[in-house]
C-alpha cells in the first residue's frame, strides 16, 4: 500500500469482476449440456425464493440432457415452473421426483442471441473494471492533493493502475472470444 492506493487491492477487485464474468458466461448454453445452465433459476420454496441448487441436485447424464433430482417431492411442480419461467428455452419432462431436460439444438439465430448476451456480460465486466480504476485514480488524486505522495509518485502509480486495467480488460476480451467461438461451433 502506497499512501492511500493499494495496487493489490485494485488487482483483487478487478479479478473479482473477471470471476463474476466467468460465472455469467458459464451459465450460457452452448451445444453441450452443462449444469451451470440452470444457475439463474430461482425457485419459490417454503415461502421464499431460493436458487435451484438449494432444493435439487443437477446432473448431466447425457451430452444433450440435464437431470434434476428434487429433494422434496412437494417441490417438483415449483421447480418445473421455475425452469420454464427462467426464459432459458428449456422444457422439463417430469418423471416422478426427477426432471429430465432435453437441450434442443441451437439454431443460428439462438447462437447469435447468446453471443449478444455474452457481449453484454463482457461490457458489464469492463464497466466494473473501469469503476475500480476510477476509484484508484481518485485515491491517487486525493493522496497527491493532501501531500501524502509526490506528483511523480502519483503519475507512476496511475500508470501502474492503468496497466493493470488494460491487462484485465484484455483478459475479458480473451474469455469473450473463447466463449463466442464455443457458442458458434456447430
């Protein structure tokens, strides 16, 4: 930490934005089944809204099929409704206390819309990264104004903050390009 600016903290906060972005794009459906597809699903259970993974177990028994084992038999209909209403384009098939969810083939239009969603997630991550940079720069300006650091130190540290920002944004772009390639792969 240098007079009000902790480069490690800035890096940690930017890494947090990257991790949130990774989590967001992991939930995007590609051609293969992934249990992460159901991460955004929230179920109305016991008088409150809880994530699906707190009322059921999600498995991938086949490459194009998801399995959901609901723990409480009385919750099966609520889980089915939550998956249908999550706007994921999935239609569960009830099988007792389990739900089977076939993943339909992605058509070109759906692939393009998923790429747009991935770009939106990337932009959100970049905005979060820029907010962290702005906070760091504001701290530097305040420290310089208060006389805690010299103008040269301030300039040097601001260049380091900018370098960290640029590297982190390159990481977001690389992750986005990889996900885009994965989504468009037929």
